[in-house]
C-alpha cells in the first residue's frame, strides 16, 4: 500500500523510484528526519496537506519516538 520505509531517515520525501506518490508528497520538499517524521506521524494531513496516506496519525509522543527509533534501524 505504501512506499518502502527502509532508509527513510535522511531521505527526501516522495523519492522512491517507481512508487506513485501524490503531488502533495512529491512537492512537499521535506527531508525525513526525527523532527519531520514526528510531525508527519502526529498529524499526516497537517504536515503534508492532501497526501494520500490513509492513516490518521499517532497521538502518543512516546509511541512516535519509539517508532521513529525503529524506522532508523531499517536499511
Ligand atoms: C505507523 C504506520 C505508518 C508509518 C510509520 C508510515 C510512514 C510513512 C512515511 C514516512 C511516508 C512518506 C514516505 C516517503 O516519502 O517515501 C508514507 C507515505 C505513504 N504511506 Fe504511510 N505510514 C504508516 C501507515 C500507513 C498505512 C496504514 C498506509 C496504507 C494502508 C500507508 C500508506 C502510505 C501511502 C499510500 C503513502 C504515500 C502518500 C502520498 O504519496 O501522498 N501508510 N508513510
């Protein structure tokens, strides 16, 4: 359903070759780091309005922080 997340830390948004991103994601000019991932995972539609990820976000900051640490281990 979604783009591969291995190596997502430090990657510019919307740049996995062959994945059909929304215009919103491609034009977002975001580079995924701890801060931008935290904002995106808190409220995906607020950081990238109009993006097509069907997920409403994670309210708990500790859960987001744990998840981002995990994403950082994915190659
Ligand atoms: C905790 C769960 C999730 C995390 C951590 C997550 C993370 C992300 C991230 C970081 C991106 C941007 C990727 C990039 O720029 O290459 C993204 C995009 C996307 N995700 Fe998720 N996601 C989650 C849940 C989901 C779910 C449940 C779905 C679908 C059922 C989904 C579908 C998508 C799609 C379609 C995009 C591209 C959006 C667009 O082009 O506008 N994600 N996700």
